[in-house]
């Protein structure tokens, strides 16, 4: 295939302009043909296309890890490295020829540019940046321009969460791909993953997720730039730097264009940009990408293909040979060359690698690809083991191969572990396709392929499980498209959307399902709105029309309708006029919300009037100014006040006013004035609730206002009901009329309080102690009589009582 061909064409132009499609058509127009692709994925994809057109028996697939070679094969779909150049075919094509400048693989593409020829036609496809080198190295080449039929426009940075549907986000490490896909899953329901490390089976399954519309987003490495034709409308760069195997470096303008060009298809326009974290692109880069103008390649990589296998030294020397043409750069960083240098330093292997056949075998072993990217460690050890076995017995031991392969036949583990096993089994697939290395090539090829398929399926499932939330994705897609959403509110108030239970309609509020993710809530609510709007409208109409009997105010300030909470009391202008907060999740329109609020306010006012009727009657009573002022203060303080607070007002009312107030149920105690008709426990709870709501929450230790609302007073540390307090105060007053009284057991019993509580209560009610004065001779203490009071009969405490000392203390009213 090294002779000159009648016709050599170069089809150069932007990404996504049908160059590969043209080459396939040209090849199929010949009786035989071969095309080399930059990726195994693309070789496999185009193999399947040609099989559909020409049948299985006519098509071969040749890659490092996979060889399908029918005896009557006429068309060969290959990776560029695996092209069988000894095959005489009418048509030869090489795709992405600009990769001849690649640091790692460039020498392979340059070699194909120099030596791969079809007997009738040769075609090189790629970017226009390679044009000058094609002219220089292949004189007489006919150039075919492939203009882009659609425009590619820059739209600037966008947040990941604001990317339009049918977007591809491009990152340059697996960790970044996973992080972006996780964010998109939370926000948009899911993303498909495309990376060069995926097997064809996994990649195709992921692509199908995207192409079928099950997810609207794709997250990929720069592998997307190589011939992956998908329905992508926007490409977003999550980074403008990549690690090229040696060092991180900025992407070239041509590389950006290669990737961005995947946006748009044929006549459909596309857009590109960056993520918000990256910031805007350089204007010169934008102009170059939009107008497809790039600097030509400055150099191509080259490596001598006429190798000297007389010894390891001569082999290494031949690999170091300088390029024959100025502008070609000697490839020094290829993996096989690095492997040769490392293995050549092993004394044991150096002794084995003697003679042309052994040296050539060593070179073939060095070309086993490092799919796991472990060159400095495990991969070199594996190559050493392969070479030792092959030099000793000529074949790899079946049991050793079986042991190596069996370790990989596991589908447990996480995404990274599965990806690592796939990379490792690809190495063994490559070995199995060396028919001269294994005893039963067909068996091992089938075995390694079966393991790769199982691992690929497991990896696809793991990627989908981690990065696709099908329910969220369906909701997002339906909402975006405006399609009708299938759903219903069932008899048990559960809400279903597209067959998924997404939550429940509780009253007027949508409660998402327990398994709904926080980031899914917005989509769930948006989808549910379409189904819930008519249901909500009917419920609002019913609520407004129904009676108070269908509503209930509970002890925590919640308003329920047919058992479902629909509102909460909130702080208002006064305790008796609380505010309202609806529980509706924005499902109500403004008009509906106002109607519901008006209805519930009317219910609350009616409920307060009904349950606190004495307050309502007192407020409506026609009274003269002073009694009206007393009533106003009592209502303001929820029906009760200490008598001292009303002392001046009470002095100014006559018998008729007092009678009118008494008729309203107002009780005039010496210690407290209160509205007597509020003694029911339910009334007191409601008063306490209204006070707590007005204050924004109940206090841990009730203060005077809270106790008054509850019908109680705290006197001397002890809490009394109003009536009980009046009875105790009256009893003490009667006893005090005769003189000093004792804080003794008899008085405590009469007051129905504990003896230890009596003294603080008496002090709080205005009684003070008169301590006995002890004589100089130490005579017994004497007690002074209270002013204008006769001494009460003295009660002796029981001997040994702990309260006996209190008998020496007398009290009088202040």
C-alpha cells in the first residue's frame, strides 16, 4: 500500500459537516475499503452502520481489543493504530487527520498520512488546520471543502442550573464529569455520561438515554468532539484547560471549535459558551470559533516505522531517529516507547531479549495499551509477566490467564471500580486477540468480551442510578415541552403524575412524597399545579360556601377543614383579633387566596364570639363612661385584672353602675376583678392561646398576663384560682380583725394551703410580722398587737413540729 494512488483527497472543514458520512459513501462505492478512526467507539459505531448496508459477512472490525474478521470481509472498520496496512483495498480513509500533531498518538496519524493508500482512492478527513501538511507531505492531493450549513454562536457564560435542554457540558476529568452530572440530576432530573473510558456498550446505552429524550442533558469529556453525532443544541465548557498527559494547558482555539462544533446538526444552528464558574471566553477565541478560522498546525509528530530489531539497543536507537522532513517532530512520549525504556532496564528481561525474534516480541508486548493509565507501576509489571511467559513457552499459560481474568469477573463495587475493571479487561481483550499468544484465542476473546459486556451493563446501571432521577426528568421534560401531563388527585388525596405518586393534597397544600429530593420539589410543584388547579378551584368554592361546623380551631392555633390543616393563627393587632397564615404552597391564585382568607377570618371572629360570649356581651353593653372604661380594660386583658389596677376607677362608680357590671357577669373581688362567665376550661385555653399567638409563642414560665388569661393569680409564689384567692384573703381578714394572727398549722388548714406556703402568701396579701423583743435578762418574747385589732386566739403547734418556730411570728395587715 506504499505506492502512489490514482486519487488522493482531503476533506477538511469544521466539526459536524458530514466528512465521515462522505467517506463512508465513497468507500461503499468501491468493492473494498478501509477507514481508520481515532476511537474504538467510532470504529464500532461505523462498523454497525456498514453491517446494516452490506451484511455481517462483508464487514470486519479491527481494534486493539476487538477483532471481527469474516473470511469474505471487504470493508474494514478500524482504529487508526490497528489498520492492517498489508491489506490491499480500493479505498482507504483516515479520520481526524489533524491528530497527527497529538503528543501521544500523533506519529500514528502522520505515518498513515505518509503510507496508507487505497489502490483507487485515498481520503483524509479532518480540520482545515492540517491542510498545509497534507499539501507538503502528499503532493497532488485534491482538497474538498465541507462548509458548515448551520451557524455556531457564542452565548457567554451560564450557570449549570440555567443551561437549556439538549445541552452538553464538557469537562476534562472523571471527577468533574461526575460532580456536574450530580448537580444536573438534582436540578433537572438527570444527565447521560460520555467518556473515552467507557466501553462501547456503556457509551451507547448512555447515549440512548439522551437521544431517546429520557434525559435532556449530557456531560462528557472531550471525547465528544470526535465524531459523536447527537442532537446537541448547546455546548458548555466547564473548563478551558486540560491535562495532556504531561501538564495542564489551555485548550487551543481549534480544540474548542472541535468540541463546540458538536452543537447543531446539519441545518440546525447551535450555540456554545462556558459555565458561570469559568467566566467569558476570550473575544479572539470566540471570533475564531464562530468563523472557523484557525492557525495551521505548526508541526506534526513523527516516529521511524522502519525499526531495527537486532537488539534492544538498536531498537531504541531506531526509535530515536530524526525526522526526514523539517517541521516533523520526533515522538518521544508514546506509551510503547516509555514501556520499552522501563523494561529494558530489567536485567532479567535484558537477558531474555536476545535475537531479532525476541526483540520484536518485546516491542509487541510494549504495545499492549495501558488502558488503566498505570504506566509507572502495575502495567509495567504486567508487561514483564507477559514477556517472561511468552519467551519461556511461546504461549501464555491458560491457568495464569484464567486467574487474571477471573479477578475481573465481578459486577459489584462503585462506578470507579467498575470503570477500572473495564479498563483492565480491555487489556486482556487485546491480549486475547493476539492469536499467537494464547492457546485458544476464540475462547479467551469470547470470555473477555462477555466480562466486558457484564461490566458495561453494570456500569450503565450504576451511572443511571446515580445520575438519573427518572421521575424528576419526566416532570422536567413534560413541563418544558408543554405536553399534557397525566395525573390525578385520588380519593385518598394522593397525587399521581405520569404514573408516579408525587405527594398528597392536604387541604389546600401540596405535600411532596417522602422520597422526593429537595431539589425536585420545584418540578413536582410545577407539574402538580397543572393537575391541582381545577381541584383547588373546587375546594376553594366549597370552603367558602360551607358552614363553621366544617371548620375547627385547635389548641395550637391551627385551623382545620375536614381534618386537613389549612391555616394558622398569627400575631394580630390585639389578642382577640389574631392574624392568619394560609397553608397553600402558592397553589392559590390571588383572588382565591383573598376569598379563603375572608372566609377564615369570619370563622375566627365567629369562633371567638361564640366561645368567649361573655367578653362579646360586655363589649356590646351600653354603659356610662367609667364602667365602659373598666369593661374596656378587662377585655383588653382577656377578662381579668388585679383589683389594685382598677381601684381608682371602682371608687368612681355608684351602685347602679356596679349593678350593671355585675349583671354582665363581672365579679368584684378584693384581690381580683374578673368576668365570671369565662371559667370554663375550654374558654381559658382559648384565652391562653390567643395571648400566646399575640406574643409570638407561649412563655416557658407564665407571667401575670398569662395567668390572668388562665383564671389564676400568683400570690407569694403560690398560684390560686380567682375564687380560691378571694376565699383565702377573706378568711385572713376576718381573723385579723381580732388582732395579730399566727402563720400556724390551724390557719394553713383553714386556708387549704400548705403551712410552708402560708407566710409568703400572707406577706403578699399585706400582712407583716412583728418580731418579739427579747429582754436583757433573757425573758420570753412578747408579741405586739396589730393596730386597732384584737389578738386572735393563739394556737399552740404540736411538739416537735418543724413549723413550731413560726408560732412566734405574728402578722398584721399593712
